[in-house]
């Protein structure tokens, strides 16, 4: 199907939203005309009133079909020019030449594991406009230059097939569907809420007068809006199905462009790598980059996104598993991309082009100064509040963050100690246990319990309480040791952060001391000598 026909179909489907309201109104007018023509008496006026009630949400829905302009993706707000990144621009233009299309006019670097293209076209996508390439720096961190060429060729393929010119029309229709249906549901919920509030006030007045309050019931209100929502939802499902097949064919055609430019094996490996990178990036941002946010801490400039490189280097085995675990279903029923497993299988089923898996330098080396680009990306993406956070080296960031969080976690046992009349620190706790060994179980009884633990009594209750008490005391020990510099949280890119002690064999001795403290006959002396001496 040519670009003109695809534009015409997209326009017809988009106009269908507007025509649907017109058709519904025409049907109501026709019903009113028939009523006046064929019927007599009060029933005619009842039909007219009912049609007016139905017409109100239809008219409201037609006004909701105006869609505001979308915002561009977040990223560095200045254009990456030839002078700033000559090697990157040359690579992009070279791929565009091989695909046979005009290169983008702007390159915008983003914080996502993604690449995308857009075009400010007009006249239903028939007149070309400014082209933009959105390129994620985290994506470049995990790819080599050949894999990046495959990704760029896929995006240039959308330009060559005129996909980017039609995307605004399709996106506009989807946005209108979501916005209009949401409006109907909001109006229906609003009507029910107002009626419920009115009935509650009326019931309160009756109760104040000593009368029996009537039952609050408003299920029928908003039914016309919910009915319109169902009609527009049905059309929306048709619209999405009609555009979905075309969108997925476009993605598969763009995959073929990546094969022509970078070779079969590089194109397939790029998709596998992106699958691994996406999961690794999410894990990195949650477990490393934002670890210190609640403590007002961030890594050094350029490392908020740039630290991902260290994680990728340290977790090669896990990444290899992710490369093989491809999704067999689309991200959603209406996702424009086919399932990743299908895309990779189609590429790998192509005849061997003899190019193999060509080795190449890391894609990030295309940038003149990758560290400067990553630092600039932080300035564009992070909020002013986040940019004002204290910046630390990774080792100090992990230690200070974990120390703060463990201290906050120890508040639970401090509260339990205070409630039982004991002091807030480890020394006073040990003194109190020496004076009253049963205090341990009363403290543990104040901790949250499972249903099974709450129902237990006697010996069984103590067995449930013992590990909880042990964990809580261990937190107090950790607070004590880190405060004195006898222990430090250590960063690990291949595993979770771990507490490292100043002396060898300390961890084994601590385990024995904690066991002694929670034994049936408690012994506090080992913990005193080990931690407090």
C-alpha cells in the first residue's frame, strides 16, 4: 500500500471518530421525527426528552475529540550538531545513504534504552518536514558500532517507507480514543458521586431528626455516559485493529533494512542486546543510580546514567541469559511492535549473508566526549531538586546510603525497647536482658508477625520470635559498628552491597554471639566483648 493510500485510510479512520457522533445524533433526530409522525400523546414527549438526554454525552464527546499537541521526548534540549559530534553524524548519514533516504535534520540524545525517529510532516503526511532522531545514551553503552548501525538502519527504514509521516495521524486517533472514553467514564463517575453526596446529606438530616435514613443508591446515574463509552470503545478497538497490522508490517520491513546495512547476525544480535539492556538498565536505575535519593545523594556528575557501563561489565553471565530470554508476546495487544522472539526468528531465518558477527568498537566511542554527553544529559533530565543533591563516589555513596537506611530500619527495635523501659542502644539492651531475660520475648512480641506467628503460644511462639529478635539486634550491631568505623558497606557491581568488617573472622564470631543472645538461656557476654569492648 503506497503512502497516499495509507494516508487516506488513516484520515478516514480518524474522521470516523467525528462521524460516529454525527451518525448517533442523526439517529436520535430520526427517532424523534418518527415519533412525531407516527405516534400521538405524552409518549412522544417522553421519547424526545429521552433523546435529548442521550444527545448530551454525544455532543460532549464530539468536543473532546480535539487533541492537544504532544510534547517531544525528554533529552538534551540543544541539538547535537556536526561540530559537537562529527563521528556520530557521519555514522547516521552513512546509514541513511545505505537505506536510501534523507538523513535526520536533528539528533537528540535521551536517557532511554531506545532509538526513535519523528518527522514534522504536513498535508496528511504527504509533505515532508523536519526529521529528528532520538538516540538513547544507555542504548549506545551496550551496543557496538555494527549493532548501532542495525538499530539506526531500522529507524531510517521508517523514513524510507514514509512511516514517520503517517504516525501523527495514527497517534492522533489513538489519543482521541483514550481521551474521549476517559471523559465519558469521568462524567459518569462524577454524576454518581454528586448523587451519592446529595443522598448522604439527606440521610444525615433524617438521622439528626431521629428518623430512619433511606438507603443510598445511585447505580443508574451516568448510564448514558457509560453507554457512549462502550460505543466509542468498540470503535476504538476497530481502529486499533485496523492500524495495528500496518504498524507491525512497518516494523518487520524496517528490520529488513537493518539486515541490509549491518548484516543478518549483527541485526539479530542488536535486538537480543536491547532486550538484555532494557532489563539491566531498569535494575541499574533502581538499585544503583537512585540508591541514595532518599538520603539526598547521587553519584558523581556523568555517573547517574554512565554507571551502567560498570554494571554491564560485571554481569556478563546474567546478560547472556537475558539475550536468550526473548518475549514471545507483544508488550500489549495493541503494541505496534511484533513480539521480539518473532522479529529475531524472522531475521535469523534469512539466508546467511556471509558477513557473520562483525567485530566493531563500542558505539559510545562515536561520541567526541561520552562523559561530557552523559553529564549534559543529567542536566537536561534531572529535576532542579535532584541536581542539588550531594554528589559522591560510588563507594562512599553506597556506604552512606546503606548506613542511613539501616539506621532508619533500627527504629523499630528502638521503639520496642523504649516501650519496654529499656534504653535505645545496644549496651542498654544487653544490660536489660541480663536483668530480665524474658524481656527479649516481650520486645519481639511488639514486632509485626505473620498470622501463624501471632497464633502461636509457648515454645512455638519463641521459635517464631527468635529469628525476628536476632535480625533486630543485628541491626543495632550494624549501627554501632558503622558509627565506630569498625564496619563499612562495600559496593559490588556483580552482587548486592555487603557489610565488610575491619578484622578477619569477625563475621563468624558475630554469628555465634547473636546465637548466644537469643538462646533459651541468654548469654550477653560474647556480644559485649565483640562489639562494645
